[in-house]
């Protein structure tokens, strides 16, 4: 799968730039998505689920800075709750 140069890669880079700003407010970002079209809210959730699955994977690089995120994602995946999520693809 070619990642670099894809529109998803470019969007992830834009998000990375925003996240790198010390003024980033995760709660305000989450609240802002409330104004998305309902279909786009669904698309965002599918994306978040894929991020959770990726961060849980064994080949996801971790160190002390992101170990807690990796462990949280592992607990979410291991719980089976994502298997029960029927997000239309």
C-alpha cells in the first residue's frame, strides 16, 4: 500500500502540524467535530477505530512517550468492543 503522497497521508501531516502546537485542545477539537455532516462523523469514527487497531499492533513503535496510548488501545481491542461496532464501510 502506497502511503506517502496519498490524500490521507497529507491530511495526517496537517493534523500532525496542528497537534504539535502547544495550544492544541483535544476537547475543543472533539467538540468541533459535532458540526460535521453525520456521514463525515461516521467516517471520522471509522478512522479513529483504525487508529486504535494500528496503535495496538505489535509492530507499532513504542517508548515512554506513547506506551500508555499503546496499552489503552490494546485494552480496547482486547475487550472486543470494536468487533461489535458495525460502522458501515
